[in-house]
C-alpha cells in the first residue's frame, strides 16, 4: 500500500516501531529519528482494567515532544460534526480514546 504506516505492537500494547513513507504528508520534513516513542503517558491498558491488555487505547510521548494516540477511528462518524473553525487534512484521522485513558494521562503531560 502506497504511503502506508506500520505500527508494531509489543508487550502491553507498547508500540515499538513506526514506519512511514518519506513523502507522506505526516512527515512534515522530520527524519525518522524524531518519531520514536520514549514513554507511555498515563496508565497502561492493564492498569486501567483491560484483561490481558487487548483493548489498547493509549497515549505515548515521542522523542520530538509530540504525542501519539492509539484509539478507535471514528473519522467517518465525527468528520461532519467538526466545528466550523476545525478541519482535518486528508492524511489525518479522528480517533476516540476513553475518558479514563486521558484523565489518567493528565498527570504525566508536562505543562510546557
């Protein structure tokens, strides 16, 4: 698949590898070294009550300071409901995570 992205999942749904096409719009000119997961933000799925870590909404901090989110793709459902001052690029998806996932991550997200 052209411009495909691959995420390899390891123990407890921790993404260990991210690859993408260098020409993909998601790149924004960054080299591959900046898109490395450095830590999970918040509690692991198991700590949030997932039996065996199979349901894995999750948040990760990347080496460049940005965040990656594993969630349920709800783009088709929510795209038409975005406020007038919000937009989504063709390469972007709207993902949904549980309230508990975000609230438990709050303490781990730096203020600046």
